[in-house]
C-alpha cells in the first residue's frame, strides 16, 4: 500500500474538501498572527494536508493554484515566528 492510500479522506465532494482545507489553513494563519503557541507547526501541517489533497484529487487544480499563491506568504510567516522564538530563548539565557 502506498502512503497516499493510507491517508484518510474527508467525506464530501472534492470541492467541499478543498474548502475545508482552505479554512484550516486560514485558521492556522490567523492563530500564527495571534502568536498562539504551536501555530507555526499547525500551519505547516495544514499546508501539507492541502498539498497532499491537491495531488490526490484529480479535479482539484484550483486548490493547487491557490496553494502556489499562498505558500510564499505562509512560509516566511512560519520562519519569522521560529526566528522570534529562537531570539527569545537566547535572550532568556
């Protein structure tokens, strides 16, 4: 069995799954902007779920386009949060 077949799919139509994944990514982006602990990991995981779904669903090309526009925004957000947290740790020492 390939790894992709092991991933549980969200019930519903592909467009409904796409919207749920988008909602989750935006939710995690908001949490990251609000400086919630662990939000950067949750955003990275949400993005990975979205990429996997866009790769496994044949009729989700619009989600791939959306991801290609959104990832250049999300990745610097994640990196900046990690840098701030590393700087805070260094200052605390």
